[in-house]
C-alpha cells in the first residue's frame, strides 16, 4: 500500500507565506513526477506545480515567481513554498505522485488534501 500524507495548510493573510509538505510511504520502489494541484469551490482541479525525479519543474502561470516546488528523494517528500499569497490562491491543495511499487505496478496516487485560506 502507498500513502501520501500532506501537512502545512492553514489560514494566512494576503501577502503571507505557507509551506506545504507531502510525504509518500509504503511499498515504494521509485517515484517519478510529483506535483501539487488545487481545487477552489465551484472550480475544476488544476495543476499548480510539478517536479520530475531529476528536478525539472513546471508551474501554472498564476503562481510563477511566487511558488517554489522542491523534493527530497531520500525522504520521498515534495514541498510547495508559497509566498506573496493572494485571496485567489484559496483552495484545497492536493499532492500527487506517480509511483512504481515493489510489485511492479505504476500508478498515480493522491493525498487527502489540505485547506489553504488567504484572507484579504
């Protein structure tokens, strides 16, 4: 079994910062791309940022220059540093990871989500 556990969400004022973490555990052989998605009320889930095993990153235009994604491959953990937060960043943030397990199975796994609320 593979599990993703997120932490770090909360309430912050506009202009503030938060750091999200997501740790993968279980029968993991290797992790390919890891990423963060978000879903605001009434909207579709959207990609915020992703990072490959080699460290190549991709960001949504709306967060470029404000958010930074990173990962610690030894800890199977991905981070999202969010600076200069805006009210429109308010959403539930989900961690995603593409994982090979020891059975040879490849699949996409999701965390349970963590709420980020930015007040104006």
